[in-house]
């Protein structure tokens, strides 16, 4: 594992569990009233974070689900997590 395994991403799991998701990529936070749109991969990542907040488990799941260079996948995931931290958490 590389960048994702050393990434410091701490969050309240309840935040993810409260998010309402639609299959079209619409994400709604009923507490703040904010809504977001994510692509299929972002949708998948949020669903995984709703189930499990362990980044090591997330990393393993990502490697099973997606094809590509590990470094590129990890960089993209870290960038998405940074966006989540900025907008949602």
C-alpha cells in the first residue's frame, strides 16, 4: 500500500451513515441541507465509507474492484477524500 495507507483521514462515521444517496449520484445531507453530485466512483466510495471507515479495508476493496495503476488509483481516492473533508465533513 502506498499513499492511501499513510493518509490521515479521520471522520465521524455517523456523517456518512446519514447521507442519502440516489443511484444517479445525488448525495443529500439531511442535517445540513446540503446536496452534492458525485460520479459512479464517488458514489461507490461513499457507499463503502458508510459500511466501513477502515482505510486499510477500503484500500483492499478498491484494489479488488478497480483496474489500473495502484499509484493513480490511490492518488484519485486521496483527492476525493480531500474533497469530502472540505465539503461534507
